């Protein structure tokens, strides 16, 4: 195979690939011999079919397949060996006069070349949010733990937080149950009711007349309670009553040693003060993780907005059109390009930073991340198994990484963590102390900016 790159300008080139007959002939001939050996064609004994007939049926398809394989691997290797950075993929140029019977086959590909630019992280200055954890925040987290580790108990009457089990019955206009009417077993959460007054204070065995329009705020909630499809509720005109069979109430756990042990393990904390301190420390760590995530996004967004470089626009539009299954108008292609341009710039800048600061993700990095994730999940659910050593955890991690999506997700996390380290080492960070609510507002503004 021969390769000739003709540069049009700094962002566009044409790559011509010449595939000679010797490049594919041996493999095609080998495949033809195999077909001849195994061919079962009426009128011929197995293995005795004339090669001319085998070639007539199979030579061209085998040639197409082998040449395409050579082109894919050959072009990829040429670009890598010559360190040619491109956007998207090479686009084959159509040639109406192409002759598959020629001794040498010439193929041409349009290339969109990656732009040349540099980024100086030291010139970027962005806020870094230090989120404060107030006593009120700690109160909320403690209450959440008390709710999570609480228990369900039987209740005499319906009140706030109650879960009500019973049966919807179809009734006549007078509220009497129809013998042949429909009935629907249901579980209702009191807090989700719109018409709370109708249920509050009611006891087991009580029967309540239902107003379909006001029972819930949204029609789909009634559909879910009745166990029917959302589409059916629009035409649902049955009169209903509800008989209460069971009332349960969620009781929060007491904030005492039993709760402390359930949350952090036996004896890890021994007083409410120590518990609140631990809760605050974990909240602060979680907030740091959130601040770091937002910081990384802000730095990359700043780089996208302030790093100027051109893109091979017409090539990218051709690439978009090439990959669309349905024909698109010029206006549609223009809109699709505009919607993707910021993402392209983002990826280029991220790649440039990774190359400049030697950010790589190795298989061991991903494996270690998987092990750490498993440990965190075990701790989150209060699982502590001292008999499970690092080797066992590693085997579990290896098994989970067989899933390609899981591997990619963890690899992305490792990459982001390494990129964050680089950002913190080089970017000028202006620390800004904020409450969590203020931080959320800042994030909303940043997201609006990204999506603009």
C-alpha cells in the first residue's frame, strides 16, 4: 500500500491510498481455494467445482471485503505512525469512474486536521467554592439518618407520613358498592395526597368516598394507585370509594448509640457530639467533591471561551451529513453543527491538556478505582467484612470491569481526578466561601452558561 497526503490548508488535507494487487491477492486466493474445497454445487462432486465458477461467484465480494479491511487498518496505522491528528474520521471521496478491475486501486479520503493551539492554565483565574456546613445542615443530615434507620409500625389512625393499604371499590351514585363493579387493591402514601383532609383521622375499616379529580394533584398518580395505564385515566369515569385495611406509620429512629452504631459501625462514635462531628466531616468532604467537579467544569469552560482556534467547518458538516441516515437540508446540517461545535472544542481542549500534562489512564488505575468504589459501597450499606482481603475485592472489581460501560465510567472518573490535580496545581483559584444553597445557585448559572 502507498500513501500520499496532499495538504489543502492548515485544517484540510486529502489522503490518497493506493492498494496494489499484491496487497490482497494472497488472502483472496486462499479464501477462494477454501470455497472450492468445501463447495456443494449440483452437478459437481464436492471439491471438484471449477475455479472459474468459484471466482465468478465469490472473487469480487472477497476482494471488496479484503480491500476494505486493508484500508481501515492501513489508514489508521498511517495516521498514527505519522502523528497526524484528525477530527472525526477520514471521509471517503466518491469516484464515479472507479474501476475495481484495475491493477492498482486508488482511494481518496478527506481529512479534517486538528487545529494547532496551546493553553496556559496559569493564565486562567476562576472561583473555587468552599461550601460551609452549618449546624442547620448537620441537623438535616442527622434527621435524614433518623428517617433512614427508622421503622414502620402499625397505627390506629391516618396522620402525616402514614402509609394506607386498602381497596378502591366501584360504587353507584349513592355511594353503595356495586356487586359486579371493579375493585383495585392499592397502597397510598398520605403525604402524596392532595385531598389530605378526607383521609386524616380515619381508622381501619373506615370507607371513604373518593373524588377522582381532587384525590391527587396529578392524574397519573391516580392511575398508579389504581394500577392502570396513564392513558386510561383520561376516560376513567367510575365512582369510587376506598376501604382502609391497614395503616402504618414510619417512626424515626432515636438519636442514640443504636443509631450511631448502625450508621458508622459499632463503637465508631460514642456520643451525639461525636456523631454530629463525624456527620459534619463527611458533609464537608462531599461538598469538596462537589466543588471540585464544578471547578473542573468552570476551568474547561473558561478555556473553551478564551482559547481561539479555527475548525475545518465544511469538513465537519460533510461528516455530519455522511453519518445521517435520512437526508438533511443545509439549514438542518448547519444547526446540527452549531449544536456540536462547543462539544468539539471542549474535547480538543481536554485532549490538548491531557497531552501537555501527560495525563494517562492505565488499566491498574481503573482497577484501583473499582476497588475503592466497592469499599465505599460496602461502607455505605454498613457492610464490614474483615475476612474479605484485598485480593478478594480485586477479583470482584475485575468481574465488574468486564462490563464495558462500567469500565468507561470508571476510566472517565480516573481521568477527571488526574485532570483536577493538574488544574489545582496551575490555575489561579479564588476561594469563595458559600452556603450549600448559594453553591447550587452558582451551579445553575454555570449550567445555563454551558447550555447557552
